[in-house]
C-alpha cells in the first residue's frame, strides 16, 4: 500500500528513474560493505600476526631475562660460597698468627727456647766458616764434611742466636770469601783474642 502513496503524483518515468536510483545506491552500498568487510578481515589477520609476534617477543624476552637472572643468581651463590671459604681461611690464618708467639715460646729447641743455639766457627784449609745451629755441633760437622776432600775442624763454638751469627759475619766482612766462608788466619786470630778476653773477664 505504501508504494502507491509514495509514487502518487509521479509519472511512470519518474518512478522508473527513482527505482533505478535506489537500486544503484543499494548496490553501491553493498559493494562498500563487502569492501569494508574485506578490509576488516585483512586488519584482523594483521592484528593476529602482530599479537603473535608480540607474544613471541614477550616470551623470548622473558625467557632471556629469566636465564640471565638464573645465571646471575648462580654466580652470586658461587661468589658467596667463595667468600665464605675465604673468610674461613682468613680466620684460620688470624688464629694461627695470634697463637704463633705462644707456640714459639712454648716450643723448645735442642739448646733451649727457640731462637737460641750455637754459633760455630769451622775451619777447612785456609778458610773459616761462621754458622748457626740448634743441633749438636758435631752433627753439623758431619753434615758439612760429606763430600769435602779434607776434614772440617771445630775452631770455636759459643752460645747465641742468628743475630749473633750475623754480627760475627759483619765483623769478618773485610776477609769475606764467599757465602759464610772467610779467610781463616785473620778471623781465627780475632776469635782467639775475643775468647781470651772473655775468659779473663770471667776469671
């Protein structure tokens, strides 16, 4: 009933032209709807691809970070363990250093407390040796005599320390030969004079 009312007052030609106009407009709109749907589908595909790429990037980034964090945690644990070991060793060394004076004082040598012993003067041909030992002097002679062409003789022996030995070696420096060996004649004369003076003082 609406068509006669809508076309009332229009000629047949006007109605036909209006009909074609409406049909063409509908087809035009239909084509646009199809085009928009196609573009929307493309955009959906692109969006899905972008979302997949984003998820991959997030997963890879999280995974790499997680691996980095795990490696750092393991490294930190290793460093902490090494630090604990070092601290334990340092504490042991500190305890040993703190206890060293007591142990040295309590540990006796063959001739008394550690550090004290015998300063000896040995003779071999034209040379004289100044040395220090905490053992028996005769044992030291036997050690040094191994491989020597002539026997070593004991010139003198006095109680003393390494500092006493070094003092005598400094005194004999003008007649130094090599290492602990010096020219025998002048050094032996000094030793004899010193021992004579010491014995006269005691008397």
